[in-house]
């Protein structure tokens, strides 16, 4: 499972419903929802 830093929980959390995306500059990223509080989380780079 990919992990990202949640700004609301202030800790690294598992990404729920993770989706691979590509930024405008062609870099890979992962976007999803915090498994604890449900806030959107985002991580740049492959995971």
C-alpha cells in the first residue's frame, strides 16, 4: 500500500482508493484518501 503524509492527522498514513496520475511536467504521482480521517492526500513519485 502506498503511503502519504496527511496534513490533518499530521502523520504518514496509508492511501485508500489510490489512483495513479501524471502531473503537467510528466512526473508520476499518487492521489487518494486518508485511511484515518478521509482527507485528500497526494504523493509525488511512483508508489
